[in-house]
C-alpha cells in the first residue's frame, strides 16, 4: 500500500452533471483540480434526460451547447390524455412544451450519458483537471489552522486487480457532487430533510413498436390502470414513467424485470398496440422531496446537485438544477483561488442556490400532485385540468432556470426602491443601487435575456448571450442609446474617457493578464447603423493591439434588422434612447443597472469584493 | 527500388478542394480509393477563400457544413468606393453581398486550408480512402482491352530521405484534380484554351492596423493608384487584391517581397492609415480565362477544378466550382462502380459541368471588365456603376451555384413543353417528361431549394435540404397536397400501394442493402397537421422495422408555422393542393416532376439507367 500526498486547488467528488460542470469551470479557468468518481466510467444509459433551455445556454457559453443541441430531441408538444368510460384513452388537448421567446434554445431531451460525454471531452482538452475513476474519499477533515490547503481528504482507488491504493489530497476547496446518498454530506454531519411519499413509479427506456399516435410527443396519460408519462428521446428512444400499485412495485423490486413495466404500459395505452422490441434501461423510484438546508461547511466544502436536493423526475429538472448549482459556484471559486476576489463572495452560493432548491422542492410537490391526481369527475374536469396546465406553464417559465433570479448580495446590487428600512438596512448597508427603471425588461439578479444585434464593423448578426462567454470575465454592456444625438455622444465619450483612465479600478483589474474577473466592455447603440462611423467612437470600444490590430467586435447596433430574428435590443430590454449600463456577472446574471454616468457606482460595487493586485497598482502610480 | 502493384476502384490525383470532394463521396459510399498529392501536407494558408452558399449546402449534406460555417466569416455588405478629385477615396454605396432567400447559408469566406482540414478529418474516419502525400503519377495508360481495372498508373512517392519509390496502381477510374498545370490533363493530350490578359494583381493576407472604416466588409475601391478589392476573412485576417502596374508586378516578381504590396494598399487607401503588423501570405497572378473543352477521356479518366477551368479569383468562385465539379461526378462514379447504374451516366459529367465551366469563364470576363475599368467621367458614372452592380448581382444568383441547372439527359427528364422537334428529337427520343407546371417554382435540373417543414410525428421543424443527405440515395419527395380531402387521400393511398408493390422497380432497387441508388420517399402534406393521424397514412410512409420500430421521420406538414422561418412548402414550391411528385438526384438536383399518378413515368426514367439485378455490368462500351 502506497500513500501519496499531493495538493490540488479543488477536489470534486462525483463525476455526474454537477461535478462535471464544476470541473468544466476549473478547466476553463486553468485551476488545478482533481475529479473523482466511484464508478469506473461515465453513465452509459438511463438516468436523467431533460435539458432545459437555460442549461443549453450555459453549455453554449462554454461552446458545448451546439453539439448537444444537435444530438438532442426537441420536445415541442405536450399532449394530455384521459380515459373514457369505455376504458379507451383519448387525447384531450395539445399544449406547447415551452414558453415561446424565453430562450433561443428549445426544451430538449438527451441521455445524461451523452451530456457527460461532452463534458468529459471538454475536460480532456484541458491540462488542469485530472479525472480519476473508481475512486472515493474515505476521510475528510477541514483543518482549523491557517493553511493554504485546509481540506485534507484521503482517497481510495480500486485498481483493476481489486487492490486498493490510498492517497492524501490537500485541497483548498472540496465540492461534493456525490448524489442523494452523498458521502461528503454525511461526513459533514448534514442530512436531507423531508419525506418520501407513498407512491411508486417505474421508468423504462425503450424503442417502442406502437400505433399510439403521440409517441414522439411528451404525453401525460391518466387512466384507471395507472398514470403514464411519455418522454420522447434522442434517436428512436422513448422514456416511459409508469405509476405502480404497491403490489406491482413489490413485484418489480423482487424480480427487477422490465417486462412487468412493459405490460403495464401496454395496459394503459389500450386500445393502441404497444411492444418494446428493445429495452435499454429500467428502474423504479419512490417519490420524495428532500432538502439539505446547508450547502457548505466553513465555505471550504460545498455540496451541489442531488447531494442537497432530491425530488421526482417528473419535470425533468434534476440534471438542470445540478448543473446550474455548480455553474453558480465555479466562477466564484476560481475568482477567490486566483486572488481576484475576497472569499466572502462564496457565501452567496448558499444564499443563491439554497433559495432555488427550496423553490424547486415546493414546485415538485405541486407537479407530483397535479399529475398524480385521480381523474376528477366530469363536472370539475376543467378546473382540475386548469391546475395541471398552470403547473406545466410554471415548469416552462419560472422554474426552467431562465427566470431564476438571485437576491441582492455582495454580487448583486439592490434596486433603488429598496429603501433601507429596519433589518434589511442593517444587513446590507454598503450595497450600491441599481436604477432598474432604466431597463424595465431586465430583471436584476436574473440572467440577461438574449437578443440578436448587428455588429457595427461587419454587419453580421450576433446573439448577445454568445458574447457573454463563461471565462470568468464580467461584462459591462453599454446600451448607448441613440449615439448620433450630440448630447448622447457626449455622454458616451465621457464614459469612454473614464473607462480608459489608468487609475480607475476597472483599468487596474484588467491589467492583470487573466480572464478571471476581467471586465470586458461591449457597446450596443440604437442609432442608424450606416450613419455611425466606428472609428469615430471612443477608443475604449475599439481596443488596439500592436500585433492583432483593432478589435472590431465590441460595438453593435440594434437597428436595420437583416432578418426577422434581429429585433431591437433597446426595445427588447426596455431601454430608452438615453441608454443605460448593465453589469453582467461571469454566469450571465445581471449584477447592476445604471445610467451612463454611473461608472463610480459600478466601481464601488466591484470594489466591495474585487482585489486589484498591489503590484499592478504600484506600476500605475 | 520496389515496385508494388495494387488495385483501387478510384485513383484521385490532387488533394485540393476538388480532389477532396471526390474522395469524400468515395468515403461516404465506401469505395476503395487512393488520393495522391505532390505536396507533403494540406494547404496551410492563402489560396482560395470564398465559400458560396451552395457549397455550404453541399458540405452540409455530408454534415461537414456546420463547423465550417461556424468558423467562417460571413460577408454581409459590399461597399463600392471611388476616388475624389482631391485624391481621397470616398464610399459611394453599400450593397447586399448576397441574394436574400436564395439559401439558408450566407456567402462566406474561409481559408482553403481550413476547408481542406475539415474534408481530411472526414476522410480519416473512413476506411475506404487512403491519402498519400508527396506522391505523383509518372505514367498513365488506359488499356483498351476489357479488364476490370483498365487505367494503369505508375505513382512515385518521395520519402523523407529523398529516396523515391514507385508503385503501379490499377484503377477503374481516375480523377485528375491536379490544378491548372495538371499532369493528368497533359498526359491525356488535352490543354487549356484561352488567353491571359495583360493585367497583374497582387494578393496579400494580413492582419491590418487601419482606420479604414469598411475593413470588415467586402470592398471594391477604384483609384488612380490602382484598383483594390478587400475581402474580410475568418478571425482577424483580411485579404487584399491589388491591381499592379507592369513595373510593380516586375518588381514584386523579382524580389517577392510582400512589403511592396502593403505600400500600394497604403497608397490606395489614402487618406486612411494602413499598416500590416502581420502578413500571412502573398502572391501575384495574371488574369486569364482558360478552359479545357474535354472533361474526360473514354469515361475512364476525368478532369475537374482548375485542371479544366482557370479564371480570376475576383468573384471567389474557384474553390466552389471545383468542389461542385466533383460533387457532380462522385455519386455517378459510385453508382457505376457498385453496379447500380449503367456506365453511360458518366457522359453527363461532361455535359453538365462543361456547360457550367463555359458560363463561369464568360461571367469572369464580365466581372474582370467591370472591376478593372477605369473610373468613368462623371456624366456616365451612373451607367457604368449600373453595369458593375448588375455583374455583382449575377455573381450572387445565377453564378453562385444555387441556380446552376443541368439540361435534360439520362439523369434529368425534359419538360412536357419540349416537343420533340428536329435535332432534339433525334438526340433524346426516350426521355420521360416532367410536368413542370405542377411545381412552378421548382426548376427542373436545378438543386431543390430549401424550405422548413414540420415533422408530423414530433412537430419539430426540419430543413428539407437536411433530409436530402449525400449518401448516393435518390429522394422521391411527395408533395401530397391537402390529404384530408377524401379524393386526395385516395390518390395518396393508390400511390402508397404502388410504391409498396414487390414487383415494382423501386421496390426491387431498394431491396439491395446499400444506400447508393436507393430511392427514399418523403411525404410533405399541406393539410392541418393536428387533424392528420400519422398511423392512418399508407404504410410506405411509416416504414416498420422489427428492431427499430416505426420510422417516424418520413412525413412532414407545411402548415401551422411554429416560427417565422417555417413557411408553407407547397406555396414556396408553387404546388397546388393537388400535390405533385419530385424526384431528386443524389446531388439534390431535380430530375423529374410529375403528378401523384406518374409513378410509371418515374420508373421508366429510372429504368433507363438503373440496374435492379445484383449481377455486375460487363466491360463498358
């Protein structure tokens, strides 16, 4: 037995979607990381399969989105079916399975294994993240003494010959993404709170042979024989969720034979035919909604994904919320590890993701109730269906991640209306304010919605979200308004001068040669594009590099649409011709909204947590 | 010295765009092929850079389009600049650099090397194509005796130690894509005909540092100091075409120093600043339009690309026409080699691509005249500019490849109006006829234009062109009209029955287990989609496989657009609610248009050249 000992900045436990997202951030920002998983390889089939549009936006911000979207199944329609008195089932209604306009991506389904494969390919091209399979932590201690690597973890690797080796990993931070039975969570003395409900569901992934007409649409079927959900998947796969009687559940558990589930599906789908010539995967689960109130210990060990929230798979949220958990955490860790931000920003992980977890659990309870309800008597059908429809709509809006918003904190300003009263005043006395009235369609704390704009230099359409790449950078989006108005150009020029001042905080931060915590500036104006001369704009918007020449991709216009898709960004964001300034975090969430004169406010906000290196400062003075 | 001898189905000489496209077809259809090139590796920089929308459609039909399109620069605007009396240049006008609606892809620029890289990656994943670098043919003979491999080629490979090895390759077919100085062409005793014009142009790829405002747009600048074309490229590259005086040309030829070109660009761009901190590539060329009248010898050795047509690079057509040459040839070769079609179809290569080459040369002459003309006196400015504009418009429509159409032949039916009169009657007495009036916006012989339709089973939008993958398959597109009309459904059912008959030619052809020459059927109807029940349609449109279940992706609808982009296919194609049938070749060109009753006509057309039986063909002619 050997006992190696080494240091890493971050140790991630669990290579499911949450752990892989965390590792992806570390790879992107070049932070030395070890990712361990008890399995011998990635998920091969089954498990989660729903990908929400917000998750696709996130994947695309690492340029992982396109290939996943191409392979995925887009689930356009949602059909509700009920049972007639003669026992046959009948389609009641067809609904949209997405809220139009919420995202440039449609809700989709794709096997968890395929998503993991894409993440792993990304990690392979990095040399900062090491993945160790067949490896588990067996000991974890957080040292109280002041040390650079205060989390000591002993890991055990099972070799192919069944021999085990141990090693000690000294980590700055540990992220536990090791699922509902999380070893890390238990080791921290934390537990999931909540109950299992007395309801069993079987899950089966098959290539079906059926004349059921809506087999390539998402369906919810309520019948006496049990309730059924149909989720079409990539290629020819279809997933079925089948409600099981206690007897059927016990039988399935005893024999674990998927044929039993096929028989129930066949029964429910009567009068349509149903066979399953190919069965890829099956399992059974009991509905339960449970939550771990604490998402971290001493801001050194963090928990994410199923380790802190478990719920039914009905809404296809699991993989999404898990990825979004560590998407929230990763850039914060990178910023602190690189000495660019103070460690206190890590507290916001608990505040921001804890609230999401609580909303998720509450929503899942409503969802399970709505689906699981027995078919109501005919006179109240409409009302009950209305309830289910409202839940399904909620699923596609507020709960899809696209409308997730984070409360004011070190990393989100508060709105001007939040007058300091009582307790709130005591808690957040120092926060700068946002003038949300300047951009009435942008939600402070939520992700910046996408719109296409036209590049001033080459007239090409660009998605604004595509500019906001996940690199650790912050983005200062200047909606410049009608810059051909002389007064407006004066304001823009004044802002340009301030941004270019070598003694400004932003300038000093940007002098550091690293994308993490850099503040990148984009200008979007709404003046007639062909009348604006790019080279006459303030220099800060056309940065010059001796080797690379000018950067021509910092200035955009939202007029003269070249296609139906190109709208007016100012109108879309609810910004007037006077413009405004929006500071966007590295995770695309809006931290601040102000006027073109509010750069001091931006700097005071950033100054609360960002660290401009001392050397850099000295050099400047 | 060793002298290996081996057989291949196809030997391709030259691994530029034409040769790589030919090899891509061979890889896609699994035909044993050798591709040789005198170079040691692919193009690294410079050379061609224009990619037209039709070329992108072709690349996408092999699923090579997306990554190329993502990396490419889209050239949206075209700016015309003239010189003022004071010597300064001034923007005259801004035009569209594409015809809106012609294709789902925009005209683009991307280095030839990057395109080649994508092709080579595709070939790597094939095991039927071998690429040999540093290899040239040194002897080529076409045997007159009846043998399976009648083209004997001796190839010579230069090893790293400068030693040469020889081998004899016996090929069924040879494709010479070895450029303007083609060894294969010379060996066949053929030559390029035409003249060089007395005009020299320099070409330079740089990352510029300039305050010229349209540097990221395509520009044509006419000035006393010479004419200049600016072509923005991928990333920060820009290409400049500079007209050179005989003196400047001689100087550049003598010293081959790109700085001389930079100085002329700087002079022309006055009063704007111009420097070139990074110069990637430069060359000089003399404008000439030359053509080889014969594109093949004995239908055993074929020529393509620059080997048969050379012209100016002004319109960015070279790489496109070259790729389109072998895109036309490849599937025909595969069909004959696999014994699925008679060798006579190979004659159509000369007829179809020879006509394109002639049109290309004629167009290039007009283009060069339009750009090269001295700036006219002010009173005739408008007229002359009108001429240049007309040429530029032509560049983006009829000459872009999207409107290329092929004349009636073994592989394209003639229209019903083509009454057999005189000479034509003698030449093509056997051709079946098309009823072009049934689809007034589809051009017989041209590529099928793209439109989005909705899949009946999953409501998802699909581009029709994306269904027409380049696999060697033919596609029978049935525009079914309003199939909820009883009479129309009766017609469709009757067609479905005929298609399913086991004694039909199409059925027999499709029994062969190969995609080459298979006929795949798609149905697009214009009835209200939600009222059509997929499972009630004729079985031939929902093929069933014991292992894979039903194929749910054969039936589409063109109503109920889910986005602005989804139009009505019937309206777009000019088809009435009575529908029609369109037979599309493996290269997406339309071979036949008829009514739903015209399946016998389709079969008589296919029967002229397709071989249903499995026995191979004897030695040709």
